[in-house]
């Protein structure tokens, strides 16, 4: 009887041990280049002290700071800076903020870019969803209502390899 109890206890301990899957081994951290359409259009650097969350900076140099002429005095937009978090397996969510300014450095609008990143098998390619929202210069983009919102087409990013 005692051997049966020990065997059952050992079996229960093995069954309760979490299984590490290949999905959870994928890491978002690293440098990425993204293709929105046929050409490279953005780069990103994801950093983190764990595999669960961290910071991200997305540079989107082709973005029109004037928002199609709505802000004709806009001359540049900052990088999108924010955070990411693992949502399970190879799935991550991100939320970033950028600021558009005129030639004198006055803020014209605040932009929020948020979405998901799903790492593909092998962990070096990602499917990206993105939604862009624009806010007034004095708005809190986490509380206030955007004056413009647009879903961007799903697209892919590639991890930059170490030479």
C-alpha cells in the first residue's frame, strides 16, 4: 500500500509539472524589419527583462506627419515608443505612442499605434496587426477619444539575424 501511495504521489507531481512548449520558447525581444506592402516600411526593437513583457520602439520613417494634409505644418513625427506583453504562446500585444510636431517643435497631434504580433514557426517571422489612432495635442491617448482611427492591413516582420 505504501508503495502505491508513493507511486501515485510521484505520478501526481509529474502530471502537475508545467510543460514547456515550443510556442512559449519564442521570444519577441530583438530587432525587426517590417514590410507593409512590397517594401520595407518600419523597424522595431523589442526589449524586456523577461519573456512576458517589455518595452518596444517602432520607427516608421515613411509615415506622413501631416496626416494626408490635415496638419500641413507638421514636419516630423517621433518614433513610436511603448510596451509589449505576451498574451500566450507565440502571441503578443503592443501599445505605442508618437508625437508629431511643427518646425518650432509645437505638438500638433499624438498618435497611438497598437495591435498584435504572432510569431510564426521558427520564431523569426511575425504576423502583425495594427490600429493607428490620432489625438489632440493635449489629449490622454489612454483615456480620451481619438479624432481619427484606422486599421492598417495585416503584414509581416522579420527578425534581424546576427551576422
